[in-house]
């Protein structure tokens, strides 16, 4: 929805690029606005922007704007008020953020000792699967909405969505995808038994603290093992999702075909979302850089078919897709190679030049603009 600049508050999400007297956006779409962004809007004299109807905290928002408020000048102080609507909007962003808020409530219940309500988890999962079926590009947005403070709630929901997408790419049927998505969302349910001090720590964990974190797989399995709504393979995936193909994972250092396909899928979804998201003590990495790191640095950790499925979903951009590069240039995909999805040939916007990313070691796609 379009709103006056003075009605924008931190936490709003841009629906469209903010353009100025420049070829490239001043602030790209899907940015979670901060007070600094709002200062930029003022500096560039941008009077109107288009934002999502849902804030990053999951609450829907309707600006309370009057004609006098719209007429305020930059020198005037604006005390905009927002009215939060209880009924969620059914767009992509609001569906996802509403699921995160519902998951957060469940996680807090588990922390207080309540059992897992699988019917509620299924209720959270199904709209996300529909979302995944409708819009593959959601894979480029999931990390945008996660914040350091709320990461522990965003991460499981995103892992569920990513797991469902990978499962579909690998040809699983709808029943299997439903089970896989629920297992993905519940993979870290055992984190609810970890000390809040450790969960909220802003510095790297000590070895002792990491050992406590590693117990979450076994604790998670204990929390779901008696539920008739989860199939045995989904429960196993919750226990195994940190196992690695080469035997370097935990909790039991299983190898290769002793690690279930669901476990492999959730494991790589977990790594991908974690690496591309802002966390308490680690900065997020661009999606395409992470895909290269997974295929190169984590070679042998995952079954190659699962790696290729993830790269095929996230890295296979359509011809004509607009992108931003780590060099600061903008362009569009004009050709892609079957063996190098993440490194297409880009036509640069600001000069008549083609750039073959497969020949550029230090330049990669940082943002997919659509």
C-alpha cells in the first residue's frame, strides 16, 4: 500500500523499490525499514513509498494519515500513529509473518513445559506449503524478514518452507512434502529446552555451551516420538538433521545412506537459511555466495542430489531476471549454463557490457530484484 513518508515507521517492509534521481534504487524492495532508512527518505525528499500491509513483527498495519499530516514539511516533527489490525492479510509476506508469530507462541509454550500440539503445527504448516507452491521466489525473501532478536522463531518456519521446496524438487508426493515441512518446522523444537542465556548469547558459544545446544536433536525427538500425526521418518529427521554424509555430524555420527533423505533435506535447508540470515553473533551472507560455499566448502557433507536440488531452486534464475551484484552494478540475466546455475552471464545496466560470472571469482549476485 502507498503511504506518506511521515507515516512510515521502523519495521515496515518496502513492497517496491524507492527510486530517486538515479538509475538504481535508493532503497531496494523487501528492505525492512529502520530509522536510518527513514532519514534517507527525508534526505532525498521522497514523499511517498509503497510498503507491505504487514510489519516484520507480523502485525498488520494501516497508517492513520490525515491531509494535514501529509502536508507536513521536513522541518516539522511527525508523531504518526499506527492502528494494528487483528485479522491477518493473506498476502505472501503476511502469511509467512503470521506463521512465525503463531510458531513463537508454540515455542514459548514448550519452554514452559507444555507438550507439542501437532495439530497446531499442521495448521501453521499448510498455508506455508500453499505459499511455496504459488511462489518460488519466496526463497529470496525468507532471510529478509528474520532479525537477530527473532531469528530463533523465523529459522524453523523458514526451514519448513525450504524443506518442502527441496522435497518437491526431488519429486516427493504431497503427503511426503507435508510430513517433511512439519519435521522441518519442528527440527529445532528441542531448542526450547536450552537455557535462554545460551539462546540469547551475542558472542560465539563456548565448547560447554555448544554441547548443550547439541542436545536439542535428542530432546526434540523425545518431544515428538509419541505423536501419531508424525510418521517415523519425520521423527527420525528431527533426530538426524545435524548428521553429515561423511560422518562428521551429530548426535551419532551416522554416514551416507544411514541418514534418511528427510534428514538430508532438512539439514541443508537449516544450513542455507542460517548462513543467509542475520544472527546474534554472525552476519548474513548473500544467497548466491552461500550456494557457492555449500557446493564447494561443504562438498561431501550432503548427498549431491540434495545439494543440486537446493541450487536448482535458488540458483536457476529465469532469463531477464534483474539482479544486483557484489560490485554494486545492476543488470539482468541473459544466459545461464547448465553446470553453473549460480554464475550466469549478466548484461550490465550502466554500460553496454556482458559479464560472465563463471569467470569472476570475486563477483557474485547479492540480490534478486525480479
